[in-house]
DNA sequence: TATTGTTATACTCTATAACTATA
DNA sequence: TATAGTTATAGAGTATAACAATA
């Protein structure tokens, strides 16, 4: 989690040349890349707060959703789906299993592999997080406006898929 | 930097229940928050590549720009402007000074404070990074389309400023 | 030989708290 | 007492490489 999104200089520096003046972001202010980053960080932070009230975090939400929607998924498949190395996933899955949200079963026909599934507790936690996510979405929707929403999301998808 | 954005399961798992099937992202696929994150990560990664060719990274670019545009800014002001704790900024500034891109001067009237300014080398590096950023922006522009750009950026700004 | 998942290790970025030197 | 910046420390999230078990 991050601190505030401070864009005003608040205290001190009364003798600095920039003292009192608002910060000049220069070209950053108009660039897509920079604003994309600022918006994502603010959105992520807001959802982190919602999640924290449930004792979870945004990353767990995506993992739980992927397991719920793809019952029996393996850790390697899950890591590919979330774009992280399998070794990054080991502690995450371990945590979810330890807390009783996810269940792992060896596959008989290939005993190297695990199948992941949500437990009842996992489904319950996911339901709570999904509710928090819907609330967060409504907040975002209000800022976007209904007319522009579809186009906005389409552009985001295009960037995610095609930027190089 | 991240691995690929893999959304297809590639190898193995031939016996898992999800084997061969494309991954179902469920509600994630349509939610703004999730797509914002994916787009930002992809954009950030792309710009990381451009920056790496100059021997820098996206974070350095923002820091150099802020110093260039706010000559004599203090570290506390800079940390407020970039939304990070001042202690997070110490190693960043230290690195920029060590590499001769930024110059620090004690303020006579308040000897606790430093004023930060770019050196000639810093201005040169910033110019190179700005050129890389413009190229990255053109790539983003192509994906967004000229008609939607202003509205798209306005929405990002609104999210950054107002989401809670 | 190749694959699944784990371990060891390391790097980046961030924060909080305690500190110093100044004010 | 308060502020500017540093240090010590920690945590989250990521990666690569080597490994054991299994295929």
C-alpha cells in the first residue's frame, strides 16, 4: 500500500526555490503512460482498503477468482494465467492452503501435478471479495460515466494486449 | 520487470480438469480495476524496455522530470510530489547524485535542506528519456485513437484524483 | 530428457521508526 | 518541539537457477 497521492507541497522548504509553488509535472501531466500509472495506483490502493476490511488483498482476489472459474487448475497453468513465474505462486498457494481457502489434490494419473480448488471457506471469502469489488466498480463507474465506459475498457484491453 | 502476459495455458496439465481449455477470467475480464492494472503493467513494461536501452528505468524518468521542472526542489517536496515517503527517496537521489545526473546543494538559510538540480549530464539523460517516452506515447496513441484520447486521459486523471 | 512444483537466493520498491543535525 | 534527511529494518512481490520427484 502507498501513502497519499500528494501533488501539493505541504510543509517546510520555505527557503527552497520551489517553496509554496505548486509542483510542475511538465509533460508528465499530459502523457498517457504516466496517467495510466497514477490511475492504476489510486484504484489499486482503494481496492486494497476494501479488501483489507475482509483480511485479504487484491492479488488474492485474482487468484481465488481464477481457481473458482477454472476448477482443478494446476499451479503451472495458474502461473501462466496470471503472468507470473510458478515459483512466485508457490508462497501464494501455500498461504491460501494454510488458511483453508484452497485445497490441493495430487493427480493420480500424473503425480507431479496438483489440482487446485476452492474450499467452502474459499468460496465464502471470494463472495465477500466479489462484493467489495462490485462496490469498487460502482465507484469507478461513477467517475467514468456510463456513456464512455465500454470504450474506456476496450482501450485498456487493447493496451494490455498490443502495446510493445 | 515482468514475464510475458500469458493468458493461455501452454504446456502440461494434460490431466487437469482445466487442461487444454482457455482460461476463464470470469468477472475479472470485464472489470475496470483489473483491466486498468493489466494495461498499466503492459505499458510500464514496454516503457521499461525503452528506458533500459538508455540504462534507466521509468521511475528515474519521473524523478528527473520533476527536478528539471521544479529547480531547487527539496527532497521532502519531491517525495510529496511523487507520493512516496522521503525515506524511499533517499536511495533514489543518492543513486542519481552518484551517477552525476543530479546535484545537491545545502541551503544556507536552512542547513537541514538540500536543493536538487539536474546537472548537464542529467539534462542529457532526461532528453534521451523524453524522446523514448514520446515514442512510447505514439504507440499508445495508435491504440487509443485520436478521437478518444482526450476523454481517455481525462478519465484517468479523474480516477487518480477522486477514487476512494 | 522434459515437466511440476519447491527451495535458495536476490532484487526492487515501498513503508515505519528511530536517529542526527539543525531550526 | 518540529523539520530535513539518513539509517536500520521489514515486508510484499517478483525473478532465475538448481533441485527432487515423476513422466
